[in-house]
C-alpha cells in the first residue's frame, strides 16, 4: 500500500511538471474613436497654435460645444493651464495664453458655453488671479477682460490687482476692469490714495466711467482733490458732481480748498484768465446744493474777484436754499470798490434767491447805461421773472455804439421768448452788415434759431450776402435763409448767382442750392439750376440737387427725370 502511494505521488509530480502553461490571448488595443482624436487635436491647437490657426481653432471649438459635452469639460480644464506667451505679452486682438483661448471658445459658443463659464469657469479663473506667478495673474486678468460684462462677478478681484507692484499685472487689470465694468466703487476710490501715481491715475480713469457714487466712497474721492495729478483731481471732481447732495459739506469744503489752490490769490488784470477744468469745481458745488453754501460764503470773501464772481454765480444757481449768502452778496454789490463783474453777478444771485430784488434790479438798470452793460445784458436771461422789466431796455442796446454791448444784446435776443425776439428782428436785420464779424455771426445764429419768424430780415441778409467776406458769417446767413423758408424769397436770385459764380467756396455750394429751393420752390430758374447740378461731379452737390428737386412744388418733368436718374445711380 505504501509503495502504491509513493508511485502515485511520483507519477502525479511527473505529470504536473510536464503540464503546459496556458497560452495568454493577445490583447487588441482599439483605436480612439475619430471624434475623440479630433477633440484631442483641437485641444492641442488651442494650446499650441499661433495667430490665425489659433483663432480658427477657437471658432471650431465654439461651433462644436453645443453638441459635445466632453469638449466643454476639456475647455474648462484648459482654463487651469498655466501656458502663456510670457509677462507683458497680452494683446487686445491676439490670443496669448491657453486659458484665453479656452475662455474665448466658450464665450463664442453661445448659451451653453456662457453658462459653463459662469458656473464653473469663473471660479477657476478666480483662482488664477491669486497665482504666485505674476505672468499668470496678468494673463488671467486679461482673459477676464476679454469676457467683458460676463466676468462681472470677478470685477472686484481683478480691480485689486490694479494696486499690485507688477506693472504688467496692473495694466492688464486696469484694462480688464474697463471692459468688465466697475462693481466696487469704494475699493476703486481707495486706490486714489495709493503712493504709486500710476495706480492713482488708473483708478481715476476708471472712476470716470462710474455712474453711481456710494456714500462710503465720498471721503477718499474728496481727499483726491488735493492730488498733484490733474487727471486724478478732475476725476474726483466729476465723481463729486455725480454724487451731488450725498457729497455733503465734507465734499464742499474739499472743493473749496481745491479752488483756493487752483486760483491765484490776486487777479492780474493784465493777464487773461483762461478757464479750464476749474469750472467743474463750481459745477460740483452747484450739484451738492445747500450743503455747499457755508463753503461758498467763505469763497465770497476770497481776495481774487474771479473767485468771488464764481461763488456769487454758484449760490445764484442754488437759489433760495442759499439765502444764507444774501447778506454777503448785498455787501458785495454795495461796495463801490468791488469789481463790476462781481457786483452784477451778486445782484443776479439775489434776484434768483428772491432776496433784495428791488435793489438788485435798480443796480442792473443803472448798469445797462454803463461800461458794464455787456455784463448786465448777460445776466438778464438768468434773472427769472424779476428781470422781465429789463428786457425792453436791453433790446435797445442792439444799436449801442459799443461793439461788446451790441454783441451781448444780439445774444440776448436768442435767449428771450419767441414773441419778444420777433420784435427785435428789424434791429437784428440792421446788424447783418455790422462792421464786426463776430456780431454778424451772432446775428446769423439768432436768425437760424428764430426760423420763419426771422423772415423780415431776409432782404437785409440778402444784401449782406453780396458783401460778406467772413465764411462763418456767410454760412450762418445761408442757414438762416433756409430756416426762414419761403420768407427768404427775396434772396433767391442772389443765391442762384452765388451758386453759379466762381467765388463761392465749394463747401457752401450745396447749402446755397438748397436755400434757393426752399426760398422759392416754384421758381423755374431754381428748377433749371437743380437739374444741371444733378450732373455735377461733386457728390455733395448732386445730393443737394436731389434735396432741392424734392423741395420744388410742383416738380417739373425734367427735374423728376433727373431725380429718378440720381436714384438709380
């Protein structure tokens, strides 16, 4: 029995040793489906291609997104890709990073792509804004700028990068916020206090785009009025103007301080003062309103009469709520040593407030017969009801010996009501041939505004056309005749002679032709001239001919044929 068992073990061992190992079947690797290969190639192009090839890859990806969810996921993953063209290499029209290519593809893909960007893409890009590599922060900010308003949830985060030390990051962030839109105005205002002038200027440029100023932003904006950079100061002024009453007394005091710096302590009468952005300081004080009155009262005592003049004008604009300034205004126009400019503006301000109006009107009446008449005339349209008794006296100044007074009186005609202005037309007509070209220009502007009610001046304007040497006045007279309509018929022959003559500037010929047609739409000569002009080599003359023919009543057959020919050309 033992022998059998031993033999059996030997046999089994021998059998086991000779047993063949099973042959493994050879594995067959299936190739990726064509759509997967195409997607991989497309992703590769988005990452590595340049110029037109990359732009084409973006367009292709955008077209495929709506039908390929896997591509959407691939593009979202690409938003994490750190690949860029390097620091300072962003470009407004070139794609300079992988994340920019992916973001643009999703943006251009329509609702599906934009939804993916909002839900998953922006959080990824938000992380890129915190990356330790400044080049990646720069290109991420630039990418968000390319997304425009869609990236608004990250606007505040991008804005913070404007205060960074890296110039490339700072520039990219500022450009991006400009395209995305400002959402953190208070944070932007705080950048105005940066020690870096480039940061302050970038913040100021963005502040100019803001539409609403929150209360928390007022203090840093007001502080920026003292900045050495005029761009920053002007942006702060505009912001306080936008804030209006919310700027309060603090904003008004800071504006007053800025005015004291901007204007010299004394006015040099031998040196002309050309107003620049400083005018906005006063406009901002007007917008602030009653809260600005204490600051304005202080400015009414300034040593420079120009500052006192603007302060008086500003409290007048504020009106009745500025009554606290009335005693000082009364003192100003009662002072025999005060500058006439300040005296008259103080009287105007009192009228607008409804304070001491009798004294103010008496002073202005007297001023109309003084060398200060031009100043007094300029205030009349702003006096309100209190100034109505002055209008007849003022219109008599149209025939004044002083050219400045005549000029101011002509401008006044353009500002009074239509009935009053129409009564002044005969005197305006006389001034159409005034020796001063600026007065003739003013007459032309007023007659344009009066339109048909200025028709009684047509003969005088017609006579002035023949002798007019100032092209601006000539152009205005032509426009005035057009505005008069058929009332300008006396000018028809002169207008046609001007059009056909060699002296008229080519830029004025179209206007002259239209003026002739408007003046006499039934004239055979006008129709004949318009038909001839329809074949002129100058396009603007042909256009005027079409307009002139359309004005004719009735339109002769040859003129209609010319018009149809123009329509087909």
